[in-house]
């Protein structure tokens, strides 16, 4: 007897439907799975057999063939355990239901018949809605993740026996409902705040500009000057996530199995800070079975690379294209996977290997050749893609001890959000959401400057030996500074401030 039902699998950040066909014929007992299954799918035979028997159902001692179609795409993971088990029970006449044609079924089985959670439920739910498969049967532990998708009936269960009883009409299961407004309205208490940062007003102003236009930032300064402290507080001044942005982030975390338990949506902007020993595939993404890397897990958030020169040169250079395009493509011999990676890069470094070159208190012990070798690890093309360069000098002890009133993150965020509103209105109808993403044509349209500004910019280009890409970056930053002041035109003061944020372009950078 033949049965057919529907499941799904993940490829990259997207899901696609898989038809699970189960055929049972008389013959010697045999259990075959075809359709390019990987080892995890092949091993599901033993899990399915034990789960069916331990759930007090009969496992047919006949020739069983399971086909996962389309057969030319690799299938991976334990996500097919539940649909295969239900297919076997349906083909052997133990399930008699018309619901199987209407359901999209996913789930991993334990040997005792419990249904365990799986990865990638959110992208599967989104695909189900687009494919008009409006009924989804998933593990109970994944209920909140799929329940955020409206116009989709999500049924959950924790036991194989419970699913069979539901399909046979003996029990009812109510669809899961999740209110996304309640999730976003839930009060958040930030554990960190910009008010805790004493001094470094220039650096805080630069990070405000960066947040307002989603610009990449690099900070240079001696150890203990507050670079990490500033970077970790940047997400607290960024605008709140929209529902669309939150879904994009949650999809990536669901695929990477990093979604916290009982979490339906990630509502805070990600902050990722990988160690400098991270591999290329860990940073960019990849592996035998491609997975999102740190740059994708930072999507719509902040990627902080502390001690930038300590990262491998190949890893840093591989970031150049994602920084420009907002996506990363991982190519393999038979296919390629594309992940979104629109993030703010915040990097920090010491001025030299010992960290005290130019410090007024401690003497630098590095030779000229050591300093040049250390700084040359960061290539010019990579620096060109970083809009704002900040010098973070040593803090005076008096500044730390004084109890002067300092702006908190909430106050700064209000200014940033106002600037972002202006940018959303400016780019409405385009695929651009902030100034940092402007194309060449958009720069020419929205970053027009008068003759005085042109003269100033021309002198800066000559004196600092700036590239054409750096020229564009200056105009983008100047546009953001003007937005923060609610100014329609870029003034010479805005341009002057933007030029100050290109300090590492000076010739003395290579000593």
C-alpha cells in the first residue's frame, strides 16, 4: 500500500517542500530510504521503528520503501522522523485520515515515541504560508516559533501516539496562537547604558552618528581606554527592530540552532563578538553542511571584532564583499547558499603591538618595523569600507571619578530614531533603508554640496590621499550628520565633522 504526505527541509535561509512517499509491499523485511538522504536521515529507520513499537503500534514486517522527493536535492537532519513514521502507519492502515494531504509535518522522534524539537521551523512556517499549505504539524517545543506567522494553523504534539489519535479524529488539538504585539511590547531592562561611559565624548558622538546612518566603525586606542565598553553599548542606541527585521534574524538563529528555548522572536538587535582565533567558515559561514557564520548572525545588528589585526588576514579580506553587498554566498561544487549579512561592523585595535604608541603616560616598546607590520595586517580596501575612524585616547582619572550628568542611551536613541525616520522617508520605494547603503546614484542625488563644501572636500582628498570610495563614505557620513540636525542640506560643519572621522587614512597610519 502507498501513502504520501508532506514535509520540508532547509537550504540556506529558505525552506522547500519535500514529498514523503511510503510504499509497503509483501517480501522479506526491509526498510529503505531513497532520495539523497544523509546519514542522519538514514539513521531515522531505527528511530522510527522503535518509536512506532514503543507507542504500541504495529511495525509492518514487510518491504518498506521511503522516497523523499525531489530526489536530486540532498536531505539532511532528523526532521523527517515524524513524517516517515506517520507515512508507515498510514501505508499499513493504522492511520485513516484525509488530513495528511493538508498538513506539512516535521519533527524528530526519540526511541520511546516522544517528539523532539528541530531547527529551522520559522523559515519552514514562512514557506508553508507562501505555498498555501496553511496547516503545520510540529513538535510542541517549537510552537511559539511557528505561531507568530499569521494565517497559518499550527498544530503541536509531544508524542507520536498523540499525533495518531489526532489524525484518526479521536482527540482534538487546538492551533497555537502567538500575539506578536505582546512580544514587542514586553518591557526590556538594558543591563548596560551609555551613561556608564565617562569621558570619550568624541567617541560617543561618533557612535551616535554611526548608529543614525548604520555606518561601520573602527576605534584605535591604548588598552583600557574604553573601546570594548563603547562597542557593547552601541546596540542600546540603535532603533528598535521592526517585525520584518525580527523575523529575518530569528530565521537565521533558528537554522543555526541558536534560538533560546521558549523564544518565538528575537526582539533585540544582535551583538556578536567572536574571538580572533575564529576560522574563516566560523566568521563568514560554511562547513560541510553550510551554516550561517558570525557576519550573518549579526544581521540587522552589530559585529564587534576586538583586536582586529589579530584576526587572520584571509578572514578579514573575505569580509570585503559582504560589507559592500549585505549578503554572503557560500559556493560548493554542486550548489551555492546565500545568507543575508547586513550588519554594522565595529572594530577596535591598539596603535601598536604593545598598545602604547603615542600614549602620554606609558612608553611604547615597539620598533618601527613592528608597528608597520602590525598595522599592515589591515588592508587599505578594508579600511575604505569602514566609514568612521575614531581615536579613543587614554581617559584622565578625574573624568572617571567625577559624577557629572551624562546622557543615557534612551536620550541618544531618540535622536537616532528621528534621523532614521528621515532616511526611511527619503528612500521610500527603494531597497535602501539607511544612508550607509546608498548607491553611487543615490549619493549624487541626496548628498549634493555647495562650492565651499566642494573646495573643502577637494583639499581633504589631496592632503589625506583619499580613495574614491573614501570620498563616497565622507558624503554618506555628512548626510547622516545633517539628518541628526534635521537639516535638508549638507553644511560645511557637517562635512568637516565627517572628514575628521577618516583619521586612519592619513599617511602617518603606516608610521
